[in-house]
C-alpha cells in the first residue's frame, strides 16, 4: 500500500474524518437511540460517519466484522477503521490490577500477562489497547492509582517497557498496538481529585513523571494518549511544548497521538480555548492527531486552514500517521486483523490463561501483617469465609474490560476447590458499600459461624468500583461496619486472617492493630480465589512488595518514600521535638512503606558491601549483600537496592530505588545478591536542568523495603 498515493486520492473532508474517533455504538445503528443524542451533539450525520478513522469499544469479533464490512463498503477509498479498547489488566481473563501486579516486581510476568490480554483481545476484534497507563502516583485519594504501577520512576519505567513489549510482541499475530497514557503527569492531580489541576516544576516533571512515558516510546509504543489535566497551565491536549517539543522533537516520537475522551472540547471548559474552533487549532498545533469523541477537526480545519492558522502539511502529516498505523496493523490487507470467533472461543478463559492469572494473583499479593496464624494448617476441618468480599466474583477491579464476575473464582470457591466443599462455610456479615449499614442479625450470624470453625478468612475492603476513573476518595479507611464485623469475629476466633481487597493504599492503621494477619490481595482478577487458597495454606509463600506507600492518615497524602529530607526533618517519630517538618497530631511515617511486604519466612540480610569506595567516571562499583532464608518454607524475596546522593546542585531524595532482584531461597539457603552501580544510576536533573551524575558522596542501602537502614558509602570522583 502506497500511503502517500492514497493520501492524494482523499478529499479534504475524508482526511479530517480520519482524525476523529467515535464510540462503536455510532455504527450499525446499535443503540441507535443512544447514538442519536451524541450524534446531534457532535453535529454529525450519517454521511460524516462514513469516514470516521477509528472507533472504540467494538464488543466482540462478530460485531467488529459487521461494522468493518459496512464501513468499508461505504468508504470511497476503502480505508479500514482501527478498533480500540481499554484492555488494561486482561481482556476476559482478568489478572490483578496494575498496582497489584507491579508488586510482583516480576517484569517477565507483567509482560506475559500483557501478551495474554493481547491474544484474547486481538482474536475478539481489538487492534489497539489504551494501555499501559504509566502515570506516577503519590496520592491514594486518586481512584486511578489502581491503573498505575506506583510511585517509583525506576520501577514504572521497567513496567512500562514490559507492558508495551507484552502487548505489541513482534507485531505479528495475536498482538495489539499499545497506547501509553496519560501524557503527562495525570497522576499528580492536586488533592488526589480526578481531573484536577497538575502543577509542578519542569525538574520534577522530567525527573519523576516523564521517564515512564519515555520508556514506552523507547520500547516502540505505537501510540500516545494525552492527559485531561493542565501541565504548567495548559491542558495537555493543547500543550504544544509538551506534545510537539518534548514528545516529538526531543524524544523523536513520530507515531499517533490521540486525545483522551472528549478532551478537545474540554479545552473550552478549562478556559484554555474560546470555542471548538480554537480547541481544534490548539490541538493541531500541538500535533495531536486523533480527537476522541468529538468532531472539531472535520468542523473547523477548513476555516483554520483558510485563515492560515494551521497548514495543509500539518493536516496531511496527522492523516499519514493514522494511515501508517493502519498499514502497520496490516488492516489494508486484512481489515479484520486477527479477529476470529473460533479462536476467540478457544483462547478466552482457557486453562493456560487462567493458570497465568492465578500465578499473577499469587505474586501480587502482599502480606502486610502476620502474627503467626498464617499459613493455616491443612488439618483444618472447618473454615469460615466471612465478609462482603468472600463469596463474590466481583473482585476483578475497575477497567475489567470484558471480564465478568461470573467467570471469576471467588475466595469461597477457591477454598472449596482446595479443601473440599464440606469444609468451607460462608457468611457475608455485611455489604461492601461505603455506607453499608450494620445489620445486627447478619453480624451475629457471622459471629456464630466464626465460633464453630477452626479458622476464619475475613474478606474486607472496598468495592471494586470504588477505585478507578472518577473515584477519588476523602476517606481511606474501611467502613465502620467492617470493623464491627472484625471485632465480633475476633471475639470468638483468633485464628483469623484478613484478606484485603483494594484498588489503592488504605489507611488501615486500626486493622493493622487488631487483625492477627492481613494479606492484601488488591483486586486479584479472575483467579483470585485460586491464588488466595494457595497463599493461605502455604502452597505459595507471599512475596509481593508494595509499590505505593500506605499512609497512616489521609492527612499525610501525598506520601512517598523518595521524598526530600527538608532542612528540619522529624527525627523522633514517637515525639515531636521542636520546630520540625511534621504534624502536631501524628507522625510522618507511613503505615507500610514502599517496597514492604512480609513472607512466611524471615530473611536475614548482611550489611551491604562495596567493591570500592571511590568511583572514577565511566567505572562501576559492585554492591552486594548476603540474604538467608531463616524459615521453613521455600520462599521468594525481592532484594532492593537504594541509593542516596548525599548532596547535589539540587536536593536529592532520602532514598531512590536503583535496582532489585527477585530471588528464591530454600530453607536455610543463603545467596549473595550483587548490583552494578554505574554513573547512569547516579544521574539526575541538576540546577542547570541537565541530567548527569555529580561528584560527591553516595550512600548505598540494600534491603527488604525502602525502610532498610544499614548502608555503605562511596565517592564519585
Ligand atoms: C480515560 C482513558 C480511556 C478512555 C477511553 C477515558 O475516560 O481517561 O484512560 O482510555 O476514556 O475509554
Ligand atoms: C521563624 C521566623 C522567625 C525566626 C526568629 C524562625 O523559626 O521561622 O519566622 O522570624 O524564627 O524568631
């Protein structure tokens, strides 16, 4: 296909329609009544729809084919549409939410999960996924933290790359084009309120927020989605500096840039554009190619061109990018791409995919507390599953794509499969809703059950749709009724472990003080129950490590481990002494720090040692530590390397993750774990905004979480 020749054949109108994306309900008259409203709203008629370049949410291979067929028949140049969808953590076989999966610290696993999602989605008619979401997050009030891989730029870069590689594979059969989002810094919404203002220094943006998008670009991501928020006063979708200067010119990205849903028109609401025409002008000049769910390009590009506010070259370049992506996806040769109903029936929810989802859920779970009740003994005769999340498939999380609760293994089902039906008893006790009332009868029934059983699995947490887009929260603790249930259960049975279900860090200080054990499952996905059963009985040792700090109090948000020291840090957590950077009604420490997560064994760490105490430019230093398994189970541990640059031309964080290794140790086994430290791992944006390592002293920490203390020092000459 000669794309340039094709472009020459297209009318101006056709070209501008290539640059818009509409929901698939606009096609084939599905939901015609729904569609009429938005169509009128967009001032589109059936004529215009004939040329729309891309669509989202096609709902299955059969429907995708129907839509594509009708569309191609009507299209003057037979240009196929691209079908896009949010395949965020699985398509039909759902694996843990990204914030959970990242806790596995296992990039191969992340890649495998993305590849599995691509396989299921591609045969069911999807060609591009709006993923990975790589927004760095520091504020648990923001509902969309569940989509992110957390607060650390180093880890986010690796996870970003792994996801892009997983989705896109070799670009051949069973792959999807990826779309990294939301460019940029959407995760820094003020006060954790979704869509709110983002404002930060260019240094902070470049140092912490931009690297994960860049990692996706470097990994060859096929598209980029702009964010809803402002960046330095200008909404991302109309921000020429952000999109044209940084993304295109600095990073040499020449692929498709798409707006987020209706974001063109939101330029007006933000107060950045007077009307749709100016919105189209801003976005075109920022070099945004596709507008999602609006039609300002078809409406206004002609006038803007006549007025000299945009050029034909800009428009043609945008259309060419869209056409090139269609060509790359092979759509000109085969407009259905991989979609195939028979294969969809074969791959979707197949045993292999379920097994991977189970493994992912096992590796994502984080043991937050254990006084010794876990793992449960297999000799248990009666086990109670209590709590609002114990006997439901609604544990797959927001952005569940095609995932359905009926396909997922509840905790009770997982336990029944492991222990046998007759040993597992269920009682909800209360509902999961934030405002759930305390029904004394239900609590009593739960208490009665707890009393007659040998062990209790108490499934607490938030509803799967209480995190995700638009779901910011003011309060991050569990509803009172869940504490009531906990107390009643504990009053009759101390052999109780809490399974926590959440899309974000919660301020569960009270739960930590009261519960004998807490295993955070996040939203574990389709095989959550299978994974939980394996973990609770020690067939798998928990090994997840938090990738986002759990605060003690909401008032601490935003809270993150790689913070600056300030000139007056709080040295004494127990007692506030003098004028220090803290609070009068509580300390600075989190409930659980970044990198934290327990196992069923203890690991003994030696102090870190260095191969040298001076480092010449261009040289490396090797930092190592011995790690020993002191317990009775084979177990995995993620050994973490942190560095602190002790002084710089701009202040440096108290710790920064610079490496990790996930190892497996048999009981009593000891391994030496070594890390290379080179100049690159010491580089940062100094006072001149250039990224380089500055001479001086560095402290090296190696341990089991960001809280690790012993360190060794070296000097970069
Ligand atoms: C979200 C995006 C998503 C898009 C399409 C928006 O509301 O912010 O993350 O990709 O919708 O579903
Ligand atoms: C305060 C200043 C004050 C100074 C001298 C400092 O601790 O921050 O506002 O002027 O002490 O009393």
